[in-house]
C-alpha cells in the first residue's frame, strides 16, 4: 500500500480549511477563466472592419508607430480608399523604426501624409490628435489601423475623441505565440486605465 507524503498534506490542507482562503482560491480560478474568455473575444477575435476597393474614408490613422500599421495605411491610400494618411510616430529617434521614419520623410503625390508625435505617447494621445485634425478638416469617416490585440481598446478610446463613423482595420502582422500572453496582460491593464479616464 502506497502512503501519501504527510508533509505535503499537512502543509496544503490548512490553507483550504479556512473558508476565506478557500473562497479566495475559487474566486481566483473564476477570475482567470473569465479573463481568458473575455480576453479571447477582445484581443484574439475582436470585431474588425474591412475596407474594399470601393470603400472611401476621409482619413486613415496608423496607430502605435509600427511599420506594419504605417505601411498598411499607406497601401490603403495607394488603392484610392483615402486622400489622407495619419502616421503616429512616437519613436522619432529610434533606429528600429526606420521604416516609419522613411515613410514620414517621403513626399507622396497621390495623397496627403501627416506624421505626428502623439502627446501623450499612448493611444489616447493618438486619438486626441485624430479628434483635433478631424474637427479642423471636417472629417466624418475615418479608418484606424491597429494590431489585432489592440483593436477593441483602440475602438473604445478613439470613439471618445472622434464622433463620426469609425472603421477599425487589422494590420496584417505576425504575432508570436509568446507575445499573446504579454498582450493579454498589457491590454487588460490598459482597459482598467481607460475605465478611470473621463472624456477624450
């Protein structure tokens, strides 16, 4: 007959004998499960919009200073979907983002290119600049290009600053599996922050 190690049992059981700690453990399991389910809907499978060649918007905003979002926004302009491309460039001095810097230094002829360093250097800063430019130029319909995991939160934030019609478009970028765990945490913390912010 196999005997269970007595030390392990006596160490673990007192923790679960206490009603409060047992309830805390159950609550933690439920919270993690709920966060995973909600996170999957918000980050892995968000509601996205599609722009085909017949679509027309007043401007396209590329979020995050990423080459993938910037180049995708540029591609939408080259397809004639928009006459204005807004590129968020929060890393103006970092060589790793040279593709964004090169794009911002270019002088396209088929569309208007506006690059800006958001203040603050967050999605909220990008949304504020979008709202300001939209009010100045009378834009009614705007597309926002973002990474898939960022789309749901970006929709919430930009809608606070831009009252018109918003299209959230996914940039086609490869996201390593290890990065998803990080983004689940980061985006969730971002949502908590948004909950405590008022207005644009």
